[in-house]
């Protein structure tokens, strides 16, 4: 089953009340929309119906069932953007109605009724034309003021940005990894894939970068996009007003499976978040001797998977995780296909998701499929097995090395027996 | 290479000055005026213009087919019409084809055909270079499209082909090489064409045709050619760097070697943004011709129309980074480009209002050409307004790379550029071919296009704001995007129906004209204003019997109409009395040549050679050398070759001194 349970801002009002004061902003947004509705009543009939039609088309359907919508902001930055753009949409809507009604009016009123009719030969009117040169300039100047203010407001880190951790968001073909730096001391403490967890309310400092081509990190409900480019570190931040799961999509075309490169930001209450961090910091436990299937699975894992995947406590000695958040240093990462360090690795993906706490996540395969039921938390065994059996059925990739593409990108089809797959899944299930 | 209208000087030895009339003795000049030889060797700006138009129309159907595949794939979630790999190739080629092989050459068709006529010239300044432009464009376009069949698929990097995804590591098939080399070839074509048309407009204007008496279409084309002249070198550099990266292991975009991937983006968009105006301004020019004619009024505020066009062209250089608001450039750059982008909306707004003011108080006749022109005013406005919402940089970080952007630029390029080009086709068809396109079918074509266009691209605004990214090969059922995607897919079939109707119209209009005994539409079927309507339809090969002397803007109109005391137009002369007869003889015109074709034919070989086997470069280089030498040793004009004389060379000889 494809990932389906996610809704933008699953946090309802009860939950939001428990988080911080940013809900005030949220209410203001609603206030904006209310005053908009009030304004509509005062405009002309046709203009009203046209704008209403547009607004219904845009917002009226609501965000229900549209996890990626930009029209239902749930964070500080996205709310600021929304507040800026709604008046611009209204101004644009008025101009649209004015011009198109004007065209319609002219087309009807000045139709030629008789082939011998000739109008007055007006060549122009400098004052009038200067007027309608200045008018749009004035409108644009008004829009410019709000734009510049919001622009710098969002570009600057908020004062209350989280001091105790930051996250480096790394794009690679075709999934995202999130490297947590607790204490903001430049050391990566743990790495997750596809899902990023943040505490509700607090703005989180983010650095985007890439291991191969340019990607773009976009959680529509929380903030605009920020490209993740190789060799560059782009500062960014976001927060979520309420607990919830906020879906995102890579938005810079990044090759074959670009459309399948998604990610999720989950906002949890502070206590939940801290518990999650504490769990992520632990290495994976070796399965108990009594759990024979998982023990066999671990052997399959170390034999077939550890050349790309990491599980802290299993193969962290071979595959040193990334060590620097401020400047992503590919040379130090020796966890490549075939465990061959490759100096030019910034050009080639080969590094696969860290699976240490796989079962603490809900989505997998580029955040495209449910790993666990969104409400039940039950393992989606069929698709996990299917993915291991034949990854290409789930997501087109280029796992084979071809020419200059020395290591391939994506999950290869590993020749495993059905028993081995069962054992492997049993082992992966222990990675809570 | 300029038009020679006098005999070469006789040599003192008594020999003719250009003794070797058949240089290298290989490709004799054809003397026929019909048949395929007359087309492949032509240097006539009108024939070249028509060939540009036909080729662009062909590629339009190719790109339209690709668009249909895209829409079929996206008609439902998890579409299986195309694989992800093929989808990436198809959307790349759709964009590349529409921009470089449809709209640009279609605008070039109009520029080639009309610019010499509108400024009162016999041809462009460099007729053989003009032919070279066309053949380079044709071969470049064909070369690009052969990537489908030779070499493992089309380019898969998007029309913008961002590094490093376009590098050989991430795009190992030859597709991107076809992109770089194909665009380099068509880029040469456009550069040569730009120089040619600029020189034509600046140097070959008829007596009295001062710059501010030129038709607005000519003005807009002049701005476009200037933009081409200065923007193409930038993309050429970028394409060269990428070619060297891919084929010869250079490291211009290799991040591991310290390259900054944003270099490509800056280079691409410094070209790419002026390119947007290169695509739209010709259509602005076309509707600025069509609207006055069918409103029976002069263009409102001619100086404002001209200067706003120049302003758009000029400011177009200062807004490129608005394509990069999310790319990681700092807030100061974002602010600067955001402001610049807002203010480019001003001259564009002026144009819209001036077109409306032109119609205001007019006596409007809604021919198909006028419908398309008014359609542009209405539809482009929508694209312009969504453009304003992009200039709000923080909002753009939500909108960029979503279907909201796809909607925006289709309203600009389809609702603007293409509607304008169709308007121009219906308007100038009788001038070029001597018969009308059927108006009833034309109006049906218009309505199908408008309805289909809005059904296809209107919903994309909504899809984009609802979070649908562009360039994704599919979406999920749970994204809530299915309904509007279905509507958009339905719309594309309405557009397709409209285009098939247009094709049918071309055929049936020709047949019914032939069946009716080829009635002539007359020199001036629409009661028009500019010089091309003062000569017979179809345009005689020599254009003007005598080069007109121009006394005002809209000179031809003022020959027909004066004004009464209320400022209303009153006829002062019958049209038949002020139009030329087209029967001049002995007009000395540039002679046809095969060498532009030969030269251009060499370049695809060099392209294939660079991709597959350097040995192929040899025949390519030989063809180029042959073309260059043959061209250099061939006089631009055969002294005995007269045009439009309908008679013997002797008769032509007598007439010669009286012309030019």
C-alpha cells in the first residue's frame, strides 16, 4: 500500500493549544481569510463571482486529502508567506477581472456594424499613458514593500531557534537523509532517512546540501523550498505550530526517480521528541539468541546489506558515519558500495539509508510507501518483502555501474531466497 | 553579399569580372523558379520564411504529441503510459522542441517574410546567410530529434539541463550530448539570423522610413534580434563547457573538483530570461499590427508601445536570478532580483492597456486573426499576473518548480506567443499564399484552442498551489491531485482537435481556392496599414516594383485615407490606385545558391562524430569546407540572372537601369 495516511497538520486545535504562542499567527491567517470574504461582498457582482470561483478552486476544497498543499500553512515561515501572497492574489485577481471585463466590454461595444464606418483616428494620449505607466509601478511598489520585509524576515534565523541541536539535510538520488548534530558542536550524533523529527513550535536550524546532484527540500506546510546543492551548504530553518506529520517532495529535477523522492517532517511534543532522540542515540541491539530468525537475518544483513547500509552497533566500524555538519566531508565517509572509499564521491550516490532505528519510522522507499501503518504502527510486511525481493518494482533506479557512473545509484536486486528474506525482515523488525 | 543592383564593373581586359560562373564546377546554379531545386537553393527571404514556418509547424506537432504523452501519463495517479526514464526524456524534448524548434523559428518565419517588406526592402541584407540560418536550424532540429532513434534516447535533463545532473555520471546516455550539440547548431542559426535582420532593419529601410515610422512588429523583432545577438553567446559558452565536461572529461561542473553547480544556472538563465522575451515579443509585434487593422485605428501610443518593448528587452537582462530564488543565493540577491522582476511588469502592463485603448472607440471586425490577437491580450494578462506573484520572492519559494509555474509559462508562451503567431498566420496567409484561410474553420480553431488551452493549463494553477511538483513522472492517489489532472488531460485533446482542424483548414482552404479558379485576394484584403499590403498577393519575388518613399508611420494607410474635421478617417484614394502592380521587370535580385545547404549539412556529421566516432567529423568538416569555399568563390549575384522579368534576358537588360 502506498503511503496514504498522512495529512498536513494532523495536530488538531486541542493539540495546538499545548504548544507555543505561534498559534496567534495562525489565527490571524484565518482572520485574513475572513476579512477577505467580507471584502468580496462589497465588490461588483461578476467580479465577486469570478474571485470567489478562483478562491473556491484554490482554497475552498481545503487541504483535506492534499498533503502537499501550499494553501494551508502550519509553520511560522509558511504562514508569513501565505499572509504575503494572499493580498497579492487578490490584487492580481482584481486586475485580471478588470482587464478581461475591459476586453469583453470593448469587444462588444465597439464591434463594427457597417463596413463603411470609420472611427476617429486617435493616436494616443500621453497623460493617460503616463498614468497607466505609473499606476502599475505604484501597485508594484506596494507589493515590493511587503515582499522585502517578509523576505528578510524569513531569511534571518528566528531568535527562538533551537539551541540544542541542528540538522543537516542531505539529498541524494533519490532519498533524503537527516544528520542530527546535538549540541551544535559540528559532530553528527545520529542519522535518519526519509523522516525528520522536530519538536513542535521551536524553529529548527537546517543546512541543506547534496551528495550528488541538486535537489530541493520542500515541506509545503512549513516553509518554501531550499535547494540542496553538492558542495554548498544552504542555511534554512522551519518550525511546525502543531504536532503532526508534514509531507514533502523533492522539487528540483534530480534524475530518474525525482518524482519518487519524498520526505516527511514529524513534529512531536518536546517530551516525545526527547524520548525519540534518546532512542536514536542508542546503537542497535543484537537480537537475543532465542530469536533464531532474527539472528539468521542478522547474518543475511551483514552478508548482503552492510556494504551500503549501516546499523550502528553492527557495522559502524566499517562505515564511519558523517562527521562534520558544517562542511559535509565526503572523503571521510568510507561506506560506499563494496566498501571502497571513493575520493570523488560527491558525484556518486552509493550510500544507503542508515537502518539503525528503521522501525521508528513510518515511511520507506523515498517516503513513498508505508513501512508501518500510520495509526496502528503495524509493519507493512508485504511491501517490505516485495521491496527487498525486487526493488525496481517500487521505484526506478540505476543500481548497476555504467561507464563513468562507477557505483550505481539505488537499491540493487540482491539474490536472496524467500527464507533469507523472511529472516532479514525478522531482523529488521528488531531495529526499533 | 548585400543585394547588388548594378552590373559589376567591366575589367579592362574585356573579360567579364566574374568569369567562373560555376565555381569548382560542381553545383551549378539552378535556374528554375519552381520545384524542389528552387526551394533548397533559394535565398529569397519569403521562401525561407515559409520554410521556417512549415518546419516549425511540423515540430509543433511533434512537441504536441510529446505533450499528449505527458498528459496521458499524468491523467491518473501512478500512470504507466511512460516509464520514468522515458517520461524524463519526453518532457525534456517537449520543452526544448517548443522553445527552440517551434516558437523561435515560427517567429523567425514572420521576421524573415515580413521585415524586408515592412521596411521596404527587396530582401534581407545577407540573403545567402539567411538561407544558411534556415538550413542550420533545420539540421540542428533534426539532429536533436534523431536522439530518439540513434544513441539511446532523448536528453533527460529538462530543457534547463541543470549541472551536475546533466553530467555524464548522472546522464550517461548520449541524450544530453544531442541537447548541447543540437542547441549549438541552432544557436549558430539564430545568431546569424539576428545579425542579418538587424542589418536589414538598420540599413535597408526605404527612403523616409525613419526608425520611428517602422511598424511595431518590425520594432519588436529588432529588439528580439538584439536580445538574441547578446544572449546566445552566453548559452553557447555554457553549452561548450558542458560539451567539454561530457565528451572530453573537463571539470567545469564537476563538484568533486571544486566546481560550483550554480555556475550553470547563472549562465543558463542569463540567456534563458532574455529568451523568454525573444519568444513573446514577436507576438506582441504581431498583435500590434492586427489590432489596429481590425479596429480601423492607429496603434494607441506608438512611442509607448515601442519604448515599452525596448524597456522589456533591456530590463530582461536584469531579472535572470528570479529563476533561482530557491537555489541558495543570498537574501540580498533575492531582494534585488525580486524588485527588478516586479518592475518589468510595468512596461508589460502598458502594452496590455495600449492594445485595449487601440480597440476603444474603434470599429472592430472579428476576423480569426483579430480573435487570436484579442485572445492574446486576455490570456497573456493571466500569465503576466501569475508572473507578478512569482516576483514576490518568498511566495515564489512555494510556487517554483510546481505546476503553478508550469501554468504561468504556458499562459505566457501558449496564451501569449502561440496565440499571437496564429493571429499572424491568419492575417498574413493571403499575403504569403494568395488565398485566405477559411474563416469559419479558423474561428472554430480559435475557440477550440482557447477552450482547450484554458482546460489544460488553468487547472495547473490549482495543482501547483496544491503542491504538485513539476517534472515528476507521477503522483499518488492520496495527493488529492487526480481531478484537476484529469481535466488538464481532457483539455489537451481539445487543443489537439483544434490543431488538426487548423491542418485541415490549410488543406481545404487551398483546395477550395483552387476549385474556385484561384481568385486573387488583392493586395490589401484587410484594409491594412503597412507597406507589405501595398504590393500584390502573393508577394512577387522582387517585392516592390519601385521602392516606396515613406512619409509617415502607417504610410500605406495614409495613401488611402485622410481625416475629416472630426478626426475620422475618410477615403481619399481607391486601394487599387495606390497599390503596386507587381509587374516590374529586370529587377536584379540575389541569385540562388546551394552552398548554404552544403555548409549547414556538415554540422550534424560533426555532431554525430563528437558523440560516436571522431572519424565522422571528417566528412562533416569536408562539407563545411566545401560550403565555405564554394560560397566564397560564387558571386552573390549572377550578372545575367534577372528576376521578375517574365521575358528574355535581353528585355531584362533594357529595363535594368530603370530600377533601383
